[in-house]
C-alpha cells in the first residue's frame, strides 16, 4: 500500500480533463454500456469495484435502472470526489461510496446482484483472493462484468512493457486473460467469457495522444500544469508501443455465480 494515494487530486483533474467529469478510465459511458450489454441491472443492487471519482456508479444508476449502486475504492481522494458528485446530483441515498484498505471487501456475503469493475483489478496482485471475494459478495444467480487492462502473457514483460509500467508509476499487477479466466473459474464462476478490446483501445489511445499533444494540451495544462501533461504524453507514447505490439490487452470479463 502506498503512503500517498496513486490517484491524487492532480491525477483526478488530469484524467477528467481527458475523459470527462467523473471518468478516470477510457471509453466513457459507451464502454461501460458495452461491458454491461445483456446484463439485467434494472432494480438490482450493484457494486462498482475501483469506482474512482463516481461517474460510472452514477451512470449505472441513471442509465441502467439499478435500485442502488455502491462504489468501492481504496483511495480517499477519489471517494471524496465521488461522494461530492453523488450529493450534487441528489443521489446520495441511492449511490453511495465506501473506502477501505486493500484486502477483503467490506460487505456481507451475497450483498449484490451485479458486481462491476472498470480498469481497476489490475492493481490487485492476488487474483484468486480477489475473485473469491467478488464471488462471496455476489448473490446466487448474480453476474460479474468488468473491463480490465491485461498483458497478453504471464512471462517476463518485454522491455517496452516494463518502460510503460515504469512511466505510469502505478502499482500494476498485470496478468493475462487466461490467468483471469482460471482465477474466476477456481472461485466458482460459470460461463466465463473474455472479450479482447485491444483493437478498440489501440485506436482510441492514438486519438487521445494526438489530442493531448494538440487541441487539449492547453486545457489540460491549465488544469494540472504543463510538466504534468508532458509527462503523461510520454506515458501515452510508451503505452501506444505495447498496444500496437499486442502485449497490452484491455479485455472485458464476464461470469455468473450459479443459482
């Protein structure tokens, strides 16, 4: 556990400038809708793991008709932003946010009908323990649906991948889609499906990089300072290499807890 939050106020301002208010990962509402395609959320209790600054939890409540959404994150700054956002939207009673340290999820068994996560599980080193916890808090017949950043293999990362991870400066514990699938199945999930999103994000990231270098440079610099933006341009350039090589593989995950 880092002493300092990895997603501090500056990181939040930068990512929201890039991806939109309340959004700390790419693709916006459209990508969340793709992750949840075919999942019955209406009237259900939903957990959003790694909820960031709250945009996704609010979107799931408003657009997918959830009865209640609980956002969970280990970091205080993002939870503070998320709580403020839900209050501003008048949704504090139905979209709530919980912070707790890494480890067991702070919820009783079978608390949720749907567990969702967007690009957050890569920060958790122990995939088996993580999926055992997700399985525990899901009710029988419930669904887990997520998007996550993965690596194409479980061997030694390439030099380009090591350079990208170092540029990010975050606690990445990347694993392959095969390793995620195995961990989900060991936890008890059935009908496990993975969907490769590398072709999509490879092109989206290219657009983000061009945007950062061009039209968005001034807006982002005003939010966080030029040096911070230049550092992130270098990070995106490093990321583009491993997206283009196919080693960096954003992937959707889906699985069901048996009735």
